[in-house]
């Protein structure tokens, strides 16, 4: 196995904090690339940038972290952004421009992109990335795909997406225990090898081989901002699993995978607690425009 690394494909935005007059780089895919790097694993980002100060700043942040974004797309127009405020250190979304240029332009993936993707250990993407129609193409890479559904899915959307992914991620804090288990089993029944269900202050659950594993939250020493808590958990979880399986995670059977999963869940909880002590998803704020 060569270098273990993660490719995050999809959204990048500015989280515009109206309560602070500051905007921070963000977006689930963007965060995942950065958090992976913060956990000392190589990562790359492939997304769609606009032509404004937000796009410029986000590219500068990627350069600072040494994250390759050379296969990204660039378009004239607004980069993605979300408007945010804080209520008792918990981030509250107030609206967005729906990804800006990202919603108006396809990825138009090429064979060159496919060859690039094949060099990674995992591909991460999510429902905010306007990528559903491209999933069959991504699957051709043979690289396991991790897909974050956040809180927004229904049975039809699961049937459309899950056949092309390996690990599905659901944000389930709004569901009862029985509802969460039912939704996670739906994803598994549609073909996902593993399902992660996050439940906020109640921690997280993994469904693997018809067994649920639980990880409580790790209390944060200081909570400044909950932005990025889920992305940071998932990134550290993936990094830990890839390391412990030497890159074979979700590619080859591993008799000790249950142990690796539990350790990875704990690593995710520890890193998420750390990230809650940062402003924005991971800092690097600039004045609001």
C-alpha cells in the first residue's frame, strides 16, 4: 500500500458569523480535507470555487495546510457562503447562497480526474456537494466512498445514493433510538458496508455486520463554537481506521475491525471535543464581507 490519503470532493464555503463580523472557511468537504491534515494524514480537496474574496481566502488556507486542490474547478461568480450566529456557543445557521457557483456548474469529471481519484485510500463527499449524478462515475475509481447525508434524507434519496457508497453518515440527534436504528439499517440494507449515526450529546453509533457500537462524547475543556464538530469527529474516525488497518479499511476483511472501529470512534470524539474549542470550524477567520 502506498501513502494513505483522503480525497474530499465537494463543498467549500465561508461561514459568515454575523454575531462576530468575521467569516471563517468551511463546508463539510473542505473541513474534512483540513481536519484530515490536522490529524497528520495526507489529504486533497476537489471542489468548485468562485472568483471572489471567499474563494481566494479558502485557496490560501489550503495552501497553508499543504493540501492539493489542483483538480478543482474555478468559475466567475460568488463562492458558497452561509450566514451564521451563535447562541450560547452553539452555531445556528441563518441561510446561505446554496453553494454559489457550485449549484450552477457541473463537475464534468474526466478520465484524468478518475485516474487521480484512484490514487487515494478514501473519497469523502456529502449531500451539499451537488454530486449525486456523479456517484456512478466516482464508483468506477474502485476507491471506497464515504457519504454524509447530514439530517436530510428520505427513502428515495437513500435508494439513489447508497448503492454507490461504502460508508453512510447520518446525523440522528432529532430521532428516537428506534427511529435511528431503523434509518441506519435502511442504509445498510441498501448496500453500505458501514453506517455511522451521530447523536449530538449522546455520542455516536456505528452499525457494522448487524451490530451497533456506541461511543459517548468526550467533554470539551472549553466550548467556543460547535461548528465542525461532526466533520471533525468523522475525519479523525476515518484517519484512525485507515491507520490501524494500514489503508485496507473497507477494502479487505479484517478480523479485528470491531476493535479498530471502537478505537476510531474514541479518537473521533477526542478530536471533536478539541475542535469545539476553536472559533469557526477551525479558525482562520477574516473580516466579514
